C-alpha cells in the first residue's frame, strides 16, 4: 500500500520539474512513510511513497523491468501475484524481486493494455514504456484504490490523492455541478471531483497516452448482476463459503502483521471468523460512542470472545469528533458527509498502533443484499398492482399530507418509480430543497443524471438486483471505498476488503434476489454460508450500520460548534446560510430530524475552510 504522483509530458517542451513532483509527493507522505523514490525522463516524471508490506527489502519504486524498458509506480496489492508469476515463469519471464509490483510489469509486457483484467486485487498504477514512449494507467475493478488526473498546459498530472494535484496547480475553483450532486449523494460521484479541472479515473477503467495523441480512457471491467435460478440452496451456500475462504486467504498475504476491524455486525464477524483460522492470534479493533444505542463495542467484545480473538477498543467523545473533523476533512480530498466515515478515521489510528494491515467487511451489503432498504421492493409490491391513475392520485395525496405524518413517506415511495426514488444508500436533499439551499442550482441537472445510465443498463433485472447495481456503481465506490482508503491511509494503515474481490463477485452476481432478502432477513444466503464457522447469535443480529449520534449532538454538544461553522465559513457565494440556520433551529426544536442535511452542509463548509480558505495551514504543509 503506497501512494504515487507524476506528470506525463505531452510535448517536447519542458514538462513538470522534478521539484514539482517532489512537492506533490511530500503531500502524501502519510500514504508511505517508509520510503520514497523518483524517476525522470523526457516522457514522464514520477514520485512514489512506500508503505512496505510485501518483499520489504526489494519492493522499492519506481520499479523497472526487462532491462529498464518498463517502469511503474503502483499503489495496492495483487492477491494472485504468486499464481501470475508462476504462469509468467512458465512462459520464460524472469523476476529479480518477490514483489507483486514486478509481476504487473511482466503482465504488461505479455498482455499490454489488456493486463489489468487479469489482476485480482486493489490497485492503481501507471506504467511507461521507454521504447514506445507510451504511458498506461489502470484502476482496479471496483475502485478500491484511487487515481486522479488533470490535464493542464503540456502536462497530464496524476496522483493517488487529489490534494497533490491541487498543491501543484494552486487552483481553488469549485464545480457547481459537483456541489449540486454532492448535496444529493453526500459525496461527489465519479469521475468528477469538487475541482472542475481534476477527475478520478473510473473503477474498472484504464488510460493510454501515446506520443502526439490525446489520452484515451477505456473500460476493461463492468460489474453486473446476472441472477440465476437456484435448485440447491445448500450447494450455493457452500460455493459462497468457499469463495470467501479463498478470498480471505489471499487477502492475508503479507510480510507484516495483519489485524481486522470488528463491529457488532455480521460482515466483519465473518471476516474475523475466517481470518482466525489462518491466524489464531489476530487482533481486532472497534470504536464506539458513550451514548446508549450508539456503540457496538460491547457487542464486538462479545463476538471477539466467542471467536477467541483479542479485541482493542476506543470510545470517541463529541469533543474529539469535532476537534479532529478538519483533519479528517483534509484527508478526504473532497467533502464526504457520511457520518460513519469519521469513526473509521479514529479506528484506523487505533489499529495502526498494533498492525500495518487490517481487514474489513466492506462490500458484503452491496454484493449479498444487506441493506434494510433492499426490503422495500417487497414492502411496496402492492402498488405495482394498482392502475396508473390510482397510483397518481395516491401520490398527489401523499404530497399534500403534513410532513412527518404516519404513512406519508410510504405512499410517496410506493407511488414513485424505482428509478426516481432510489439513487443509492444516501439521498440527502431533494430538488426543491437544493433550489432553496444552493445559489447556483441548475434545474437541467437533476440527480437522476448520475444513475440513469445504470438503470438503463440493468432494466431487465428484478428491483433488488437493480438497487444493488446502483449501489455498486455509485455508493460503494463514491462513499465507502473512498472513506476506506483515505481514513486508513491517513494513519499509514493498509485496509483490505475480502468481500470486494472479483472471484467473490463472480459468485455473488448470480445469486437470485429471493436468496438475498428472504425469511424476513437480509444477506440470507451469506448467513447460511457462514453458519459453520460463525456463531449464530452474531449471524442473525439486527443490522445497525455504524451509528453516529449526530442527531443528538447537533442539538446539544455540537450545536455551538455548528453555529460557529455556519457563521464563519466563507461560502455565501454558494450556500443560502439562512436556509441552513432554519434547518438547524427546526432540528434543535424537534420540529424535524434534519441531522443528515445539516451534517452534509457543515461538511462542505469545513472542507471549504480547509481547502479554499486555508483556515488550517498546519494541515496543508
């Protein structure tokens, strides 16, 4: 796990200087405090930060191959590198190191731009060929690792984190479209960022830059669900269990200590249950809050005890939460308003004291049908039998019912097409609310612009599979994986996600919705698969997510903090502050639960203070 930066020189004119690249590289020291390295020629200048995980002695980068013809900077882990290296050796390829990095170069020499599809793991890398002068970069299948780029003048800048490019371009412009999308989704959807001139390479995509030609971006992998009819439930459960065992085994390959996050939920418990079979003394880590109902520490400790593993935990106070929030926001690059991301920031710091690599249960909900909202197609099924005029009348009635009235939301959602009501796990502000909130609202850019292409592609699927597909393409990569990468890399910790694995997905994509949401439970077949190695009381515990008590804090402990941010943030060009103040006052007076809306705006305001106002110069370096 590491980080890299660089610039591709598009013409024969002088490109970005080595000092520029060193400046970019210093910004991401947290991603790789163990080592740094640089490369410079007429085509490219690149820098690298290393967090040593595999082949500690010989894995330094930039790394060369084939008598220094090919060079690479690489962030991530290739879990099938041993198998790929053996395949390449059979074909006569030779290697000087035991690193997975060198295997990528061997694969590139053999397969060229098709090489990324053979890799199993999390990765972002850039390869350049000193003979053809071509540059090739790729991002992993699901977007676990980031790759940003910006085209300016004679350079194509690239970096693991956006802040490196911001640093060198010194450009503080804000994209109105990205801000509008953010207020719906609580994150900026790929490929855009809050900076109009900086983009993220999409998951499952690669780029090619040939001399004298524009950069081309192509897709090599598209995650899609293809549910199959199942005649033997037990065989399917065993197939899921086998895929998970194999994935966990591959994800535990490391030359350093591996630990695991452990919440009170089923996903991380399954990972720990499998990991302890390979490493009985594995340490687990948990965080929570003092408020009753908002801490899973006791449950996590009970789970750890049942699995016979050590658990280390920490209580997060509201004061710590608010004090560390600007630092958290700095590491996110763009505003991310998922409250659960902040405790993971603390969790990573806790785990880093004892290990260099940690496992997590991210991705199980999206692949195996774990979110409670996936029950909705079943609960709303009655509306599909009503004639269209009846649904129209019910929808009109629902819109005129008082806010908060019982049944209003049920009627609204039941009479709203899936494509309009579900845009992923978060939908913060609707269009009417955004019109009141934003100074530059564009009515010609509705929230459905982001999800429409995916709904068009998955229209032949059942509703639950369509919802999963939307989450995999948006919420998973835009929120969960971005959060996972930034919070852990901030602590120089490598986080691995065994559920988000192309071989696990190969099994999960074929599971019918009836075996995901079934018998009044979510992740039905996953729970069945884990029954032989995970305690039953853990497997069938109610899902809590990662609860954060912002609903209560914004009324009490963090109320003054929120008021100060609203008053001081210099965002009047973008945000109607009077509207935000009304949201906060109504929330405090218990008129309406506006916690997520307020938190989304506060997050943008703090991000603006960090990256635009430079209010925290100690963070920026």
